[in-house]
């Protein structure tokens, strides 16, 4: 942490710790959302229409990539 502060990446050790804690909290929040989405699909699985829309969306996203 001291090196990050010395490099000017963080203003202080406390700021570095705060950023780390925020990352942990955000990560857990995202995990909770992921679990809720998965549970929702387990209760009500996607139908054929939703699956086709998902595949079409993926194809569009791949075609939009600047390979």
C-alpha cells in the first residue's frame, strides 16, 4: 500500500483500504444479483423465444466486434 501511495495512485493508505473494501462490497453485491438471476431462471426457465433472442443478441455482439 505504501508503494501505491508513493506512486500517487492513492492519496493515503486509508484511501487504498477504502477502495479495496468498496471492491469487496461491490463484488458481493454482484454475486447476490447473479444468484437472484440464476434462481429466477430456475423457477421460470427461458422459453424458446427468449433463447432465440439471446442467440441473436450474441451474434449481433460478435458481428459488432472490431476484430
